[in-house]
C-alpha cells in the first residue's frame, strides 16, 4: 500500500455574516488587505500570512453560533504588539490580555471583534502545559474584559 503525502496549501474558514459589506470593511482592516473576490452576499480574502482562505457568506441569523473565537498565533510578544498597533491604526478597537493564564498556558494577546460578534485574538504562548487548575479563559465581556466594538 502506498502512502501519498498531501500538500496542504492553507486553511479555509467560511464565516456566516449578517451584512457582507460591513464585514468586508472590518476584515480589510483586520487583515490589512483587499478581498480577492466580491460577489452579491459573498467575499473572499486570500491571506498569505498566515495562509488562509477566508470567505464571508451573507445569511440571516439572530445569535452567534457555536464558534467560540478565532485566533492567529504569532512567534513573540513583539508580534502581538505589532499586530495590535496595525489594528489600532486601521481604526479597530482592541483589548489586551498580557501575561494571562488561558487554556493551560501563559499568553500575551490582543483582541478585536467583528461586526457579527466573532472575536479574534492574536497571541503568543509564553509557557505551555500549565497545571489543571489553570482553566481555559472565555472571551470578551463574558470573561470580564471590556466590551469590544468594531469600525462602523
């Protein structure tokens, strides 16, 4: 039996959004690039770093789904701060969590929220595999953080 190696190109994430135009504006600021494709009720961002095929699909819904949050793991605290600064310069409201214990790890992170309430974090893991008593964190106001708002 032969084993073929699959060369993955990038992850694909398809998000349902209420208003594709409003979400395009947010994701342009979040990612720092223009969408590669826009159609009625649809947009695609072909992100090179990190490799991601992100699509926005307009659908009506009343609540957030089962998605907890989304994130971009980076190599250093300096990278977290650089990404946060890029988001701030783009007009996004950020919330920091530095030296926070989350998901059984010590992390530095910054957060933003998209127009549909999906929260994105940029984070670095400073120390991993902490004790069981170091439970996972929540996100946003539910975790005691300041509520985030997005560009309008």
